[in-house]
C-alpha cells in the first residue's frame, strides 16, 4: 500500500535524551552501594585489614561526634574553605572578567594562566610555609590558589559565550560600558561562572587535605591524614565520608543559588 | 618429528632443572627497611654473607617512610622489616598480620640518638632546658610518631600535661628542620646526626637528649604472622644471621669508655665502609658515627616497655583499645628478652 502511494509512514522518533529527575534514585544508589559494602564486610569477603565495614565507619563517626572533636574539625575546615574559596573566587572573577573584556589582559593572561595552572599546589607548600608561616595563612592560600585558576578560565570563557548581538544591541541603545558589563555581560556569563563554582568548590575540598598537612591540629584534612598515619582505617573512611557529605551539601547549596540567580532564563 | 619432540623434552627438562636448582640452593627472602644507620645489622649480614651462610638469599627493598615498611610486611610483599614503633604500627599489628620477633634500636643511656632542640628565638626566650617546655610549640612528623611518643613521655616524667605544648604535625623531617630554623616552631625532636649538624651550624640549639630523660625500645624487627606459622625454619635462620650481624654492630658502635663516653675503634672503622653502601643520603663516616643508635647484640627486646608504649598510645586515643601487645610479640625466636611481663 505504502509503495503504491509512494509515501512511507514515519513513526515518531523523538523523545529520550532528556534526563529528568527521579527523586528516589540517588537514595537508592547510595543505599545499594552501602548495602553491598556491608554485605561484603559481614561475609568476610572484605577483611577489616583491607577495608572497614560501614558499621565501623558509622561507629567512628559517632565516637567523633560524642567526643566533641567533630564540630572542631568541621569548623576549622569550613572556615579555611570559606576564606580560601572566597579569596580565590573574587580574585579569579576580577582577572577572568578583565581577560574576557580587554585584549591586553587576555593576551598577557592566557599564557600566564596556562603556565601557572598545572603547578601542583602541594609542590608549592614549602614555599608557602616560608612566605606565610605555618598558621592559617598558608592553608587558606593553598585553597585560594587552587580555586583561582579554574575561576579565571571559567569566567573568561563564560564572558566569551555571551551573545555578541546582545552587547551590540545594548551599545545601539547607547548604554555606557559599565552598564553593559553589569546588565548584559554579567548575567549572560552567569551560567558559565556557576558551572566553574561547582568545579572550584570540589577543588577546595580536594585541596583541604593538602592544606592541612602542615601544622594543623584540627580540620577534616588533618584528621584524615592522622588516621592514615595511625592506620585507623575506620576513622580514615569516616573522614572521607565527612568530605563527601560536605561536597554534597555544597553542591546542594550551589544548586539552589543557581536556580535563584538564573531564574531569568 | 621425533627429533623435534626430543628437543622439546630436553629443553623442558633443562628448564625444570634451572628452576629447581636455585630454589633448592637458597630460600629467597625480601627485606624491607629504611636507609638509616639503625637498620645496620640487616646490611652487615648481607655484606658479610651471614644470610648466605644460613641458606638465605636476601633481596632488599628500600622505603622512605616507616609506614610502608610495616604495610609491606602485612601485605606479604616483604618478609622482614625493621622500623621505629609508632601508633600506626601498633594499630596495624593489632589487626593480626604482623609479629615483632626481635629488637632494633633502643634509646639507651649514654648513647645520643634523639635530641630535644630549641629554635634560636625560643632559646633566647628561655627554652634552654626541657623543664621550660610548657607553653611552647613543638614540631613533629606525624600524629602517633616516635617523636610524638617521646614528647608525651617527657611530659609525664617532667610533670606537665602534653596539652601544655602545641604539637604541630609537619609530615616530614625536612619540614621540621625548616620550621625550627625559621623559628615557626619553638622546638623539635631530631635524630642525633642532624641535630648535631644543626647545633654546630648555629641553626638551632640542642637542649637535652631523650636518653637522659626516657630511655625506651624505639625499634623492632618484625615479620608476617604467616611467616611465623608457615615458614618458621626460615625465620629462625634469618634471626641467626641478624644476631650475628647485631653482635658485630655491638662490638663496633655500642662501646662506652670508662667515663661513659662513646668510643669508636677499629671495629667501627671496618664496618663503616659497608654501611656507606647502604645508608643514605650522602653518608660520611662522621655522620654514621653520630647517627648510630644502640642496638642490642642479641636482638633482645625490652618487652615491658612495648606494653607501656601501647598503653600510653591507648590512653591518648592513638591506638585502638582492642590492640593487645601479647598477641603480636613472639618471644620464641630470641632468648633472654628483658622485662617480660608476667602472665
């Protein structure tokens, strides 16, 4: 029939490729991982020498909370992250916008960023100690440095992606340059900048352990290091779980900030 | 065809002989250690052929930190290890994979091995003796390290709380040296050859020696629990070679003259070139003499001291309560251990 009329009926092929939200899925994924892990530990498949069981990790966390050290560790780390991330982000936003707007800043900045970004911040630790001592300053600086470069790159790429037509239109309405930056470029670049925030907040958490290697009495990073040195693997994993929870919390907060800042879309 | 088969059979036979030959000739053992003078008996035994005399074929693996040595033995990658006794070691031993079978270095009266040092700034401000520690900051490598323990024992002996000093983990010895030189910490504990060099260069001041305050069993020789149960004969052979070498070391480096000062005679001069091949980095005869600890000639442990160490670490929350020293010390390989606790 179809051949006769020369028309082939085409089934609707759209749909899919649109990941939505399943509220139960994240909980189920975590539950499955933890249940599998506990099962392996309980059956002896995973000896305690190699990996502590989730139950032991929870016990270690409970112990930490009961001793009152938990708040001290988390508090010390949160303040370092807050300072380091804020300083790195503010500086990175400033430099990134400059590189996104002015040719000279961009031409000079890109090679410098490319040269300095890949330096492992841990390698700079002895220098940071010489310059800044062993108190809070080098710890904050380590995190700030790690956050700075990805913020710069994320910001100037985001500025690049602001549609030029919008900028030209603003110019044709005779808006002054500062107003264009504030009203067109900043909101236009915001999605890219927020994506950079997601990356830099994780980098800040990763660098926490490195930052707290030197002279830290309290902090999640120093707690993890000490647990590793003491071969207390249950506490080591408990510290890692704390970092994960912190990461989840920050990711959740950023999601909220994103929804609020980008509701114009 | 037949010829080919014959050749194959002959080759297979040859390979079998080649594989079986050395296995019958010597037991292969892997020894893991740090390149410190405190590991000396291991090196002496290798150089003088004591392992070979026992039918052992040693292979050395060197590490830069004590922890990997203990982990290597626990995982079965190493047969024997010697390191300082840390809280991390005890926690690992408490999991049942390790057995202490003999002694390594001991902090013994008269033998400079670890010094209390003050930064120049702190020294000028009054940190001239160990009584002045309360209120000062002390750099150490890591939480639960031997430095941490020695500071804790000093606090006990001198009657101040360990919480009265601020302990700063610096992760490595070079970081500790940098921090005391620049005055960012008031004090560090440091091994003798580095401490004497720092003091001599005017970079920091030695204000006392650990052996004057709290002598203790600093290091031990250990093997895996599996070796003790499954390859006992091999462990006994190893101990025999180790003790011969420790006796040589004793004659060379453990000597005091009648005034209680250390003397190094011809025996030391004969051993130093051997040790220079193993000890790093950039060894000199003077550094080896300065860094040589007291090592028991027979591998005898101060057993009660190990129990005391575990108890101290437990009291300070550094070792798990479930760790039981009697479960990971095997006294059957060496006769005449000191201070064995009664049952």
